[in-house]
C-alpha cells in the first residue's frame, strides 16, 4: 500500500474515534440529566409528604386544643 492509502486509513480511523467519543459524551450527558431529574422529583415527593404530615399534625393539635377547651372551661 502506498502512502496516500495509509493517510486515508488514518484519517478515517481518527474520524470514527472522534464520532465515537462524541456519542459517548452525549449518552453520558443524557444519563446525568435523567439522574438529576429523578433526584429533583424524589426531593419534591419527600417535601410534599412532609407537608402533608405537618398539615395533619396541625389539624390534630387544633382538635386536641378544642377538646381541652371544652373539657376544661
């Protein structure tokens, strides 16, 4: 094989490796975004759950206070 063929093969190899690297970076970025979104969703779910528990505790406290006011005039 002559010199031009080797240059062409080398250029093709560099192109394929560059494209492969770009695809791998794209997949890693997408996976990172999915993970970040999943973590945000999980945090929002925990916050909603905590808010529901606090609201329930507030209602129970108010109910107990009303009962105490009725029982102890």
